[in-house]
C-alpha cells in the first residue's frame, strides 16, 4: 500500500521570531524516517508552492481495524504517525530540525483505512502546512487540519519545484 501526502500553503523560507520562538531562515520540510532522525525523504523549501511525498507501507488487519507500518511510520500500534520535520538548512546543506508535525494515522476514519488497504492500495492526506499564526504547522495533526481519502487513482502529480 502507499500513503501520499499532498501539502500546500507552505509558510515561506523564513519564520520570524515570536515570544516562544527564536525564528529561522532557509526553512525546509521533509518526512522523517523512523528511528533515523537525520534521514529525511525529499526535503522541500518552505517557499515551495506545494510538497508531495509518497511512502510505502503495509496494512495488517487487527481487531481494531488496520495497523499501518513502514520505514516512515513512527509510533506504536494504535498511535502510529508520520513526522513532517521542519528544519533550517545552513550554507553547507546541513538540516537542523526545529519543529515537527505528527500526521496521526489513528485519526484516519476506519472505513477510509479499510478502503485503502482492501481496495485502492492508496491512502491520501491533503493539508496546509502553515498554522494559524503563519508559522510551520506543528504538533498533532488530525482532521479537520488534514483530509484523508482512499482514491481509486492518484490525482495528477504536483510538479516538484526547483529549490
């Protein structure tokens, strides 16, 4: 099975300081690999028009529905999630994480997960990556901040912007 994350409304390449936030420049977002904090899938600049990631996973039936597992899926059963990691990239290309968003897989409607696991083989997440304060989205992300579906076909791919 595959999970595709389609994100729009990225916050920009800089993030100004706030009362509890020092501010960052040259920000990027990527999917973080499980147990490998520094292994990131397809970083996108914070000023990209959109970002799209496709992840391979397995869906194992359980008494409660399905348990989704894969190299980019974090957490324990019934609490699985995908990390979208925000970082500042320095001149040497080093990514320094400063914030993360957790796409909570337990928040996906069980009928949607079943449709993806048993029929389409596709689970699609669509979301905005800018929070209400204009900063990179962080913390647990659940509907209505993310829309989950099990499309029969993937939508037309979004062109990856040049960084």
